[in-house]
C-alpha cells in the first residue's frame, strides 16, 4: 500500500477541477455585504447565499481513503503503486473510477510527492453531483498542474462541456483545447446522438482566475449544428467569480419612433458592496439616451438608483423632431434601512423632466412599488418614511410628492396638471392593540394626522388656488364574537372617532378671494355582523348556504363643507374618498368611504346571500348577491356610486372552476330598479398541455371627478370605460406555437394594442418573433408599429434581443 502521503495525493489529485462553463458577458450578481446577504433576491430566493453542498465522506475520517481494485501492485524499485481493474477510490466526498491508476513517487523526495495517472474510462464524481470524464488523466499530487485527454463534464443545470484536452497550468490558469459547450440535450428520445439546439465551440478557452476573465480563440456559435457567428478573439468575466466588471447582454430593437436602437450595458464593480451599470442607448433617428443604475449595500440596508439623460429636441411617433434642444432626464431611486429590530426608514425618488420620456425611449420597469406608499399607474411618487412596528403597535411618518404622467380624459394630447397634486407632509399613522381583552372583545386604538398643500384646485376651467387642509384623527374600535350552538354567529362592534380640521384657501365665490375654517367633529357607529352558515352533503359535493347581514347605526355626521354650488347644494371637502367603488369587498363595511374626509351616517342594513358548492374532485362554484338599505338618502355619495338612495344598487359576484384548467369569474353592480349594468367585470382563464390563455371584459360608468366653473357651478364628469382584453399562447407542435394579445377600447371602437407572434422553444432555447401595433395616443405620441425578436438561451439569463 502507498504511504499516507501517497494516499492523500492519489485522491486529492484525482479531483481535477477543469470545469470551464461558458456564459455570456459580465456577472451582475447581487451584492453581498459583510454578513453575506443578497442585495436584491429574485422571487423566492433567500437573502442568504446558497451554501455549498455537504461533503459525503462515506463514513471516512478526515484523512482516510477508501480504495477498491481487482489488483494492487507495489514496485519499490520503480517507486510506483498501481491499482488495476475496476478501480474506485473515495476521498473527501469525491469518487474516482478508472481502469488503471498509477502513482509515481517523485525521485529523491522524502515526502512522496510525485505524479498520478489514471487510464481508461476515467470518471470523477464530485460532492455537488457534477461529473467529469476523461480517457486519460495526469497531474501532480498537489493539483498544481495536470492534463486530461478526451475530457468532458456534466455540470449543474444539465450543462455539458467537452474538449480534446484539458490543461491546468497552475492554480490560476486552466484551458480547454478544441472545446464545445452546450446546455441542450445531445441525445434524442431513441438514444441516438443529435446536434444540440445551440452550442459554443472554440479552438482554445482559457480561464484566468487571477484576472477573473475567460478568453476565447476562434469562437463559433452554432444553431442546430450550423455555425452562425464567428469571433476570432472574445473574452468575458469568469462566471465562477463572485462579481466582475464587463459587458452585459445587449438590447436590440426597432421602432418607428427611434429607428434602430442598440443598448449596450456595462457593469463596473466599484467595491465588494457596490456597482454601477452604464447603459447607453444608440438610436438612428434620435439622439442617444444614457441610462445608468447604481447599487450599494450597507450594513443596515441598501440603495438602488436608476437614472437617464439625453439632450435632444422633442419628437413624435414617427421620429420627426420639433421644438428646441433641451436636457431631458429621469431618476427612479429607492433606499431602505433597518435602524434596529423595530425601526426602519427609507425613501423613493421618482421624477422625470419629460412627461413622455419613458414612452419615447421604451424604458421598462418604471411604475413599480419601491416603497410603502404606492402611486397609481403612470404616476411617479417620491417619499421619505420611517416605521416602527412590534407585536402590539405600529407607527409611521412620511412625506410624499406625486408627479402625474396620465393623458387628460378629454384631450389625450394633454398631460395632467401636476400643480393640482398636493404635497403630503407629514402623514402620520399609528395603531395599537392591547393583549388583554375589554368586555371579552378585541380593542384597537388608531390615530392619524395629515397635511396637504396644493398650488391649484383640480377640475376647474380656470386656474384657482387649491385648498390646503390639515387633519388630526383618533379612533377606537371594539369587536366581540358570539357563536351559538346552532352555528349562528353574531359579532357586535362599536367604533368611535374624533377629527380636527384646519382648512385654508377656500374659494368664496367672488373672484379668487379665499377664506379659512377650523372645525372638529365626533363620529361613531355601532352595530353587529350576523351570519348563519348552513352545510349539507349532496352526492359528491359539499353545499354551503350562508345568509349575511350587518346592522349599523350612526348619528348624523358633521361633514366638512367648503362651499356651495349655484343650486345651493353643499360642496364637501373630499381629498381621500374620491375613488369609491361599491362592490362585494366593501358591502359589509360600516363606513364605506375609503378615506377620512367623508363619513357614512344614519341607520343602514347591509344584506347578502352567499352560496358555495365544493366538489370532492376539486371543482368549485360560489355566488354572492347583496345590497344595502338606509333610512334616508345620503348626498355624500355621488349619483353614480349606487349608494346615494335609500336602496342601493345590487351587488353580484361569482366565480367557478367547472373543470380542471378552466376558471371563470364575474362581478357586477346592477341598477336598483331596472337591473341595468352600471359596472361589470368578467373573465376566464384556461390552461392545458396545448397552452394557456385568458379573456377579460370591463364596463364601468362612474363619476370620477367634478368640474367647477368660475361662477361656482359644479358639474359631474361622468366617464364610461369599456374594454376587452385577450391573450394567450397556443402550442401547435412540440416546439412551435403562437402567441397573441389584444386590448380593445369598445367606447372608441379601436384597438389600443395588438400583438401576434410565433415562437420556437425547446429545453435550452426560445425564439419569439412578435409584431406589435399600438393605436394609443399618449401626449404627442401617435400610433406605432414594431417587430421584435427575442432570443433566450438557457443558462445565459434573460432575453438577449428585444424587451
């Protein structure tokens, strides 16, 4: 048997790490701080980096080695040890198999250092499950240098790599000669070899670990075995390195607004905890746009700042320029920091100098949630906030500013006036829930305060000063649940609230003269929620019938009146309850107003019936029908809300899954007398082995705002929305299919957007060719047409082409 040093060398040398996975461009991996957390984890990814696979030592101690062979020969004179016949050696979680393994001790070296050679069907199985193969393997016992002939490897994610020879020159330099790489299948279903869908080959591939770079000589990209791209010299960041500067995947596209566009991101690693991506977009019709993103991880949190800049004239949907040259820029930033185990703070910064900049340059991921307060679609929100939270309490303070980018409802070429948006500062919210009960029920204490300052009043035909308001609120809510033996459930509740208001810049109706008011009020509601679910088995299903009711009584509320129209009707302060949609989600809310300024009062009864059928095989169906009744009409609700009269509109909501792969839903608000549809949203989702798709329909009549003339006449602006959405993917064959998407405005009788495409996909590649036509008019941008080509290669990240 070899000496202890020879045993160590025999297996340590056997684990030749000559794996050279090929990946495109630089490594924009998530930043790590000193505690090893990921900066921006993908959905479902932990903030802790993945740990290495545990080493399986097969019950061996740290320095022990296990070896099997049909024959073991020791030649003391030649200083060689030979294992022959089905050789298997296990050491530190690795397994080496070969027909013959020879260990040659170094001449004149007392510690037994030398050379290890493995011959015939050489196979190395690593602890992580990856496997390397070779016809012959030669290396020194310290693994500083070595050669493998007929080398190949199967890596994680089914990646395959092979080369005529693999050479490890030292600890930092490794190379493959006449190499090929592919993540695609190389065997057909019948077991015969086939050309991979795509692969990369090169005469020579060198991995320089010290410089964290991989070099290629005479690289060729093959599609279905056919070489399509040749690069005599090519290099990119080492994918085995943590992070490295370099080029990222480019974005290529064409549009009638910008012409041909090429955007090439470059990643610059600034430190172990920060990096910068510079991404210039070059266009043939308009000036370039420089995009960038800066990220940095701190011990307590992180920041992520996106920005862009160009200097150009304005242009329309055909790329025709007009106006004068000017600076145009944007910023989309966020930061979040943990002060301690209860306190955290953060900010968002979202602004653009050009209302149409994101549309003209097709900048993606703009209207996303970056903080606790979220703006509507096509609106940017900047905020700074602090939050404290524990098991019993919550308190937050924030300051918010909004920039609107929506086109006007009456004139789509005009963008909404940002002077009408208030600055919200401060906004304070607090919640406390004691652990102990009060009279057997749950008690909650809430408080809030807000100040709104605006330059100009919204929805006016002439510019007028905007109302400034300040509010402080304190409220207490108590609830208790009683359940009778027969299943009757009664939940009494009491809610008490007090508000203090200070309002200024109230128009008096004489020119632009204004006045102010300071007032307070006490509000409250008491009532009970009642339900009585009934269950019964019917054949192979469970049927549930549940009558629901809510009784609520409130004293007449003191609404904040800021003026009167020409008919003498009061105009109520309403900053936070404009977007009221009466549906099944708020049918059983005692106060249906979503904000604080308006308060539902009087006596009311909310009733509904809900029925459900649950089949044992997973099918289901449910239906809810309800409405609200009150003692007197309430003019704080708009005429189109469905809640103004004594008897409200009908609320209907249902959903079902009649068969596997198909689900349908519908929710509607029907007129109280004629059952005419005031709002209807319905849709279906389907999924099968042939593809998936969905369809949506929406019609809505609502009074979203009012217009006030210079004489004080208030006119509701009633808008009707009706559109149809459809989209899906259909597989025509194993690898081929069609995609489609459409959004049609049924009021204008025009398509907003249409997509139709064809795709090819297999286990390692997807190619989409999509034709898109946009008929929308946003500001000065008119309709557009484009053809997009998206190529996605397995293991190489997202789409290389298109967006």
